[in-house]
C-alpha cells in the first residue's frame, strides 16, 4: 500500500462567489494602495486570511493500492506453424518471454493459444462441422481485451508466422490502447511451391468431361516447369507437365454417379518448405442426364401396369415400352393400313441403339420369333460391356420357350428346372439378402430370423436351381425368387414370379413392391448407395462415420488419413445387416482418405473446405502485421535475428526500437482510503483576521 500527499481546496461558499469577493477585495486594496491610505497592508492581510478561511485548504493523503498492468501473448498454433523449425522456435520464444516477464512484479501476463479447433464436449452429439476460417489471432485477442481495462493494458505480443487471416484493415478497428508487437517464426527467403484450384465444377454429367482451372504458384514469382498428377477416387494417376505461374485448364471424366473425388498433386521444388499445399482435392458430383430404360413385355398381363407406373413415376427415366401383341408370323388377312399396332423395331433397338439404354427389362417374355439369335447375342455382349438386364419371368420361363434356352441362358444366374410351383407362399429374405442393400431393411421384413414377413402371399413360382450370383429372396420349398449377379462389367437380376403385382393391388395385405423394384433397378444401374461390397464414409458435424458394406461379416479396421497427413486405424463393428461401422472425431477441415488395403478400396469424405486457406501460403511474412504494429507504436521482429529484449517505457515514450519491444508501464491504482487535515483551522483563521482588522483600524486612527 502506497501513500500520496496533496493540497486540496473545499470552499465553504460557491467558488464563483468566493472568486467574486476576492476580486472585489483585491480591487479595493489596490485602490487604497494607490491612494496611499494608511493600514492598507494590514487590511489586505485580513481579507486574505478570510479568503483562505472560505477556500478551506487541507492536506489530503491517499492510501493507494497499485494495480498490475496486463500484457497479452497470443501463440499461433495453426497447422502452418507445424512446419520445421517453427514449433521449436515458438516453444523457446514463449519460454523466454514468460521467464523475462515473470520478473516484472507489476505485470500480469496472459498467454492465449489460437489456431487449433476445440474438440467437442464430452457426450456432445450436435456439433458444428469444422470450418476453414484460417488463422484467427485477432479474434482471440479481441475476446481477451474485453476483460482488460484500457488504462491497465500494457501491450500485446503475437507469436506467429505472420500468416494471419483475420487481421483488420486499419489499426483503429482493433481498439488497442497499447502497442501491438509481432514476433515471427520461420526463416526468410524459403522456396515454396503451391497448387491453386481457381475454378472447378460442382456437378458433371456421368460419362462426360468436366473442366478444372489450376495454377502452380512459386513463392517469389518466377516460372518454370512442374509435373502434376491427377487421380480419381484413389485410382491410377494421370500425369502432365505444366508451366508454373500460369492458369491451365484440365479436363477430367466424371465416371459415375455420386461424388467423384479428384486428388491433384504437384511435385515439390528443390528446398520445398512443405508439401502440404502441393496437394488439392476437387469433388464433382456425377449426375445422370437421363436414365433410358427399355421395357419389353412378352404379352399383356395384369402386372404389366405395375412396371409402367413404377418407371413413369421417376421424372429422370426415359421409358421405351413395347408389348408384343402378335408374333410376326401371324397372318390373318387384315390390311396393314388398318392395323392400330406398330411393328416392333427390333433392328433399331437391339442393333443400332442398344448401348443407349441403361437398363433392359424383359417382363414375361418368351420366344415368339421376334428377337433373332444374333440380337440375343448382342444383348449378352451389351451386359458384359456394362449394361444391365432384369428378367421378370412367368410360366413361359419353365418351358423351352423361355429366355434360358437362348444365348442369354449363359449369363442368367438361375436355371429353371422346367416345373412350376403352383401354391401360395410368402417370399422371405435369405441370410445373404439380410446383408444386401437391395433387400436389407425392406419394409415389412421380419426383424428376427425365422419370423414371418408382414407382406402378402404370391400364388406361383418358377422352380429353378442357383448357378451363380446371390439369392436375396426365397419362396416355396426354399426355392430362389430373386437373384442378383455381376457379369463382366454389367449386372443381371432374375425375378422368378410374375405375381409381384399382387402387392401393388393390396392382395393379402399387399407389400413393398415399388421399393423392391426401385432398389433392384437402381442396383442394376450401379447406384453407389446400393453396392453390396463397398466402403463408405460420411461426415456429420465433427464425427466421421465409416461403413463397410459386405455380404460377409468383416470387422477389420480401416486406415484414416487426415488432411494434415496423419494416419490412424479405425476399428469397425458389425451390425448384422451387412454393415460394419466405426466413428471417429475429427477437428481439421479438408479431405479425409479412408482405405481398406485388403480389398483395395479407398473412399473420401470432405469436412468443410477441401483446400484450406491455412496452406494457401505458408511462407513467413511481416506484410500483414507490420502496418498494424507501426500504427500502435509496436514493431515486428524475426526470431532468426534473435529474441528481442523487453522494456517497460512510461506512457508517451517510444514502445519499440532496434532489438527491443516495449510494454507500457501505466502505473494504475485504486484508492483504499483518504486522510484530510485542514491547513487553516477556523478558530485560528478568525483570530488572525480579527487581529489584522484591529491592527488596520489602529493604523488608520493613528
């Protein structure tokens, strides 16, 4: 506790009145002195004593408690600070600063850390996804300044590489009442090459090209040549040589529906500072222009409308539907110009435009001389090259007129025995079907194995033996009802009953016919969500969920690589429905790469911005902080030049110089108590004034 003494006045009358009276008395005294009147001095002394009495002077002693000044050190812990030797420099500089400032008894030092996203709270489920906001030191500093009185603020020190992304444009926006200093990590004049994605499409048509605009930037400018590589979904890399410093357009192919992830990487330069900004990722969502479906009905029947309604309900589907009403050999003498039917354009459909269709459905088709053998061979080739067929068979499939007795038989997964099962039965999902996305969790399916499904019965089934593929539904006598198979690059499905339309009509309670047929058709057209052996990843908030879809139980861990390059193993737990899942908490924005090495599968998941601005430029710079520091009286210092000394200048003095930085010594305090002693006691003042007046009277009378 310190004391401070001063003289204060507490006038007994209003100051204006006191000043007026004193001025009038002084004027009268001056007039008397000019007239050389006797007793002028003693009369003036009496007036002065009375004025002093009215002014009430006193000795004031304050009991003051000094308050510590507050200095703020903001430590940049962003990912660009992980580049060597910056972590070591930062740690040593922080240690030196705190040890030096600890010797200042009148200084409170607050160390704040910025740049690393905070992990989610324990038990939190609804958390925001990590956002790419760059290095935000002034945001942290601003929150700290809200708790510091301006008269106690000594100054702020930013320990950083200078790449700060929330720096204000002008110093007055910071609201600082003291100096701002920057201590820079890293070294001068290092070479760094970085990849910049200037423009990229968000969506692309499947099977067509999309354009990327790229630039390879060299620190310090200059041009040269660099090798760039592009890989889609972790596959083979395509390489090319590009000139640095210029924009280039590169075409990439959108191969499939859903996210197409393109990893782009440029080779490092000699003496490269970091490879973190030599990589970029672009996600282009593949969309199909239109899905073209050819539906061939062998004859009119009650279930034909089910197929048509299902396919027509999807606006993205272009449906071409033919129903064969009369075979070509039928001749009844009716003139052609009187027929309301159109000829089945077999040559146009199955020779010229066959590859234009995404899916061909044969609905209760049987041989009637419409499709020659060479066209059926074209269909087999179409499937092997990547096409898709769904056969919904009826009674004809069990006869020699069925498609199994044609060249298509070599690719069909089920082989009819030649017998029909004419009895009521409820189709059930097989063990494999419980794990296959086409039938897993189908509405109405029993939750426990062995329980009866909640959908209606069917009345007949083509008996068949399984040759290949996966049987996902079974029926009477455990015979296959629905089988799925891959043939070459294409796919094929067989449905051995023509009774599914009963579900649509609500017979015996109905069933999920639309959902089953939709899933089957989408699996045939290779929709990613219905792949039965696949690896998937999804990010919600700060949680990365990895799912392995498999027809067999598989709990092997997968490898997760973060945007910063760190790798970790994530164990998966089987859920019994074909999915094994694992969840990991993430904090960094960017592209996460998930790899199943044994199955040679790689998927990606994007959190926030794919190409963080944190790595847009990682060279150390003073261009951002120097103008702000200068405006507040502070300075910027490079650690490679040595640790600056710390001084405590008084307010109004210089706050930085060559090799030193200043933290203002404010000397603020609070008053704990006040003692006040009158300089002129009232009784003494009255006696003095009375004595002076008597003396003046006697002088005038003498």
